[in-house]
């Protein structure tokens, strides 16, 4: 017991230290910077101001926010539509094949997602692999313009975030008691009824968790729209990146980061409320 | 019961890979009866229910209901409902929503549904718990919800898979009575599964004793208990003492059997012939014990009392016979007859009244 709790203390302690050094402290800098003035010489000048927040609530930034929300929402919906049937299928196949499929899904994560995004460019280019295949199969007469469109941005985001949707849904489908489905059939339910009245409500916690885990990163991921969408539409992530790296306006970038964090917190709060509701209404264990 | 069966199973067989769970089983179930499938764990009782409900597909044979074949009819199209062993209540729905589940699929009149649900709740004595969720109920209450959820659909046949097995002893006894009451009030056919012979005997109109996917014997509880047709039924349904012997004389409906040199007259239901080896079966409560061999004047087996177990209403004796067997005897305790109280080590003689035995 002693060594076990010792291990626990060390692992929790080191995780806390990690989070403090690499998350909390940098974030405090961002928070402080968002109230400082811009200074061309030293990046920031330690003079308190509300100006950054006044600047940020310009129509331009609101459009950026709106675009980001729509993109993240669209990504979440598409990911959900792709992930749910797959997770369902995963929960129903023999254990051995399931393990292989789960492994295949996780292996790409050992590679940086930035590199995998570059790989997508190679696939989608005008003279890339996808177009080469379509042309040689005579399915199209000329190369499709996939890269630098909204489509390729969605494909990139969905591809990158899909596992974060699949895993929570898969785990809630695994917990689903098949006897409930039999009971519903016995009571006269068709497959459609069973899905809507039994399966969907009971896997809702997984759907909510997965949607949160896709929606929030989709709000902030800047390099995927950057690389796959070109400079078409500005998103919050790109906006922040530009303030720091291109324009050199760290205080404004910091203010935008704070706003993004607040939006995320809002959604996390909604997630917390809805998952608690789903749990109390659904997942109370049977005696 | 002379009418046509409501459900008829003919040559019903179900194989799972290498296991034959149900083996060419024939069974007729009649309108309004309380039929119990009784058998040890793994003998195929649940599988028979699931085949009737349509939750499993037949490997061979045929199930018909009201004279028409059911093969291939999906469960949601069968006029049959099940009370599952695990109850399988929907955890995300209230008691009301659970019970209304089947009704809402078939009708939309909210008022009528409300009325039927409250009737079903009354029947199982759960009124007032409509808004609870399953996990807020005790085991017994969950069991009642499972009942109400099935019977509210007014099925022709209600299938119950060991519905009482998860309940403690007191509650089980209470629920046995409740279940009989519900059966009487509804008048629908109950097919009840249990591995508990006492439960089966006290509740059923008829019992089908099952073993290894087959029906060993089917009949009223009295028939099953008093006249088992084979050793499996005899042994499974209550305790039994078995004496090996051979027939020395046959005369009309009776025979004389030699057991350890004593000549016992027995009823010859089996129609054994002279010289046949037979087994004479006796329930513990059918055996008489005396101190004095000559008191009844007839044949008797001698032995010694090994153990005396006082059980309140009865006294159980374990007696080892001089011929080697050990038998169990149950005597109804009577404080006025002190000569019935035997001590351990006491020498006794046992016999029984003609006709109380079964020969196999
Ligand atoms: N889905 C299944 N797959 C494989 N074997 C099964 C399945 N269901 C039941 N069996 C087997 O069939 C036999 C009968 O099972 P069951 O009908 O559940 O028995 P009971 O209800 O009498 O305990 C058992 O040997 C059991 O292991
Ligand atoms: Mg069973």
C-alpha cells in the first residue's frame, strides 16, 4: 500500500508540475500580456490598458470567431456522423479483429499531426495521389481542385480529430447492455425505434464527450486550415498565430487567446452540465 | 385443457456451435395455464423461452401459436412478452416510461396509455413510483416493474425467466403469491422458468421437468412429485430414497418385490414381470419408522438412527440400514406422541403403506 500510494503521489505530483510549468505559467503570461501595451522595441510595455480588448471586439474579429465556430461545428458534426457507425461496428466485431482495428487507428498518432497534414497535401495536390488515381481510373477528366478548398480543410480536421470522437463513443457502446435491446424488441420495437429510444440515449455520454474532444481542438487548430485551406478564411487560431508571429502584436494575440479560452470554458461548462444530466438520467447503475 | 394448445413446440432444436441447448423438444402450452419449465442450470430453459419469444432462431423444428407457424416471425411481431431474468429495465427511463414503452409503439392516445400504465402499476402494487428510475428501486420493485412492463401489453403468453431468483427468501415467497394472483386476475398463459422445485410445485398448474435440452416428464405438480416417471425426475424434484430389488410375484395390478430378503407388496404401475430388477422409490415423508418390527406385522427393513434433525414442523431422521443403505425419513412432529422421538443410535424398523411407493 505504501509503495502504491507513493507511486500515486509521484505520478500525480509530476503531472501537476508538468502542467504548472508548461500550461499554467505560460498562460499567466498570456493573461498578463493581454492587459499590456504593445511596444515595437521590446514586444510589450508593462503598462496597464483595456485597449487590446477594445480592439479585439471589432467586426473583423467577430467574423473570424463566427467562421471558427462554424468550422468547428461542421467538423464535429461530420466527425460524429463518420465515427458513430464505425464505433458501433467496432463494438460488435470479434475481439481479435477489434484490437487490430483499434491499433491501426492509434498508430498514426505516433506521428506528429503536422507531418500527417503535409502528407494530406501530397495526397490532395492537383498532381497528387488522389487525382492521379481518379484520372487513371477515368473517373474525372481533369484534376479536381481539392487542396486549398473548404473541403480539404474539413477532411484534414475530421481526419485528425476522428479518433477523439471514436474512442469515447466506442467505450459507451461497449457499456451498452445488449439485453436492453432484446427487451425492446420483445416489447415490439423495430430497429429504428431501438436506435432512437435505447441506443442513442444510452450512448449520449459518449457522444457528448467525443463532440467536446473534437469541437474544442477544432476551434484552436490553426495549421490545418493554414496548410490545407491556404489563406482563404481567417480563423481564431490563425488570427492568434498571426498576431504573435507575423504582426508582432503580442498583447492583441494574448487578448484573442483569452477570448478563445473563455469560449472553450463556456463549452466545457455546457459539456459538464449535459454530461451530468445524461449520467443521472441514463447511466445510474442497475442494482 | 382439451382445447387446442395456444403454443405448440414440435421437434424444437437449438444448437450453439458445439452445444445442443434444446434437443427435439415437444411441448404444448394451453390457454390460461401456469406452466413451469423446471430443470437444473444449463438444461436449456432460457433457450426455450427465447425461442418462443423469437430472440433465438430455431436450428430445427417448429413453433406455432394459435395454429400458425411462428418460424421467422420477429419478436416485435409476436403476441408474447418476456420478464427477463436480469429484468433488463431501461435505465434512462422512469418507471412510467419503462411500462409505457410497448404501448407507445402501438398507440398514440396519451390518455389511454396513462390509464393502462396506472392499471398495470396497480396490479403489481407499485402505484406512486411512476417517476423513479430503475436504479432508485429495490430488487423486488424492479421485478414488479419488469412484470408491469410486460403485462401492460396484454400478451397472449407471458414468459418469465427465473423472475424470483435474484430475490431473498422472504421476498421470494411474497412474490410467489403475488405472481399467482396476477396470473389469476389476468387469465393469460404464463410460462415460468425456474430451477427451484419448491417454487415450481407451489405455483404451477403443470410442470415440465427438463434435462439436457429435453423434457423428462410433464404433468401436474402432484403427478411429478408422487409419480416420477424416471430417476432424473425423482431425484430432481425433492428428496427420494431408492431401494434395489427384484420382482418375485405378479398379481393383477400389484407385485411382490424382494428387498434385502423382505417381501414388500407394491403397486405394479410399471407392469414389471417376475424376475425383473426394479427400483422402489420412496419420499422421506412416506416412510414409517417403528421401534418394534412386529407392530405392523408386515415386512420391514431394520437399521439404526444415525442422526436426528429437528426442524420445527418435522423431524428428519438419517437411518443406516443393516443392509448398507442410508435413507432419509421425515416425520411430522407431534408433541403428544412422545414415542415418535427417537434418539441417535436407537435401533428401528422402517416400512411404508402399500401404494405409497413408485417402482421404476
Ligand atoms: N448464446 C449462446 N451461445 C452458446 N451457448 C449457449 C448460448 N446460450 C445458451 N448456451 C448454452 O446452451 C445451454 C442451455 O443454456 P440455457 O438455455 O441458458 O440454460 P438454462 O436457462 O436452463 O440455465 C447451456 O449449455 C449454455 O451454455
Ligand atoms: Mg437460464
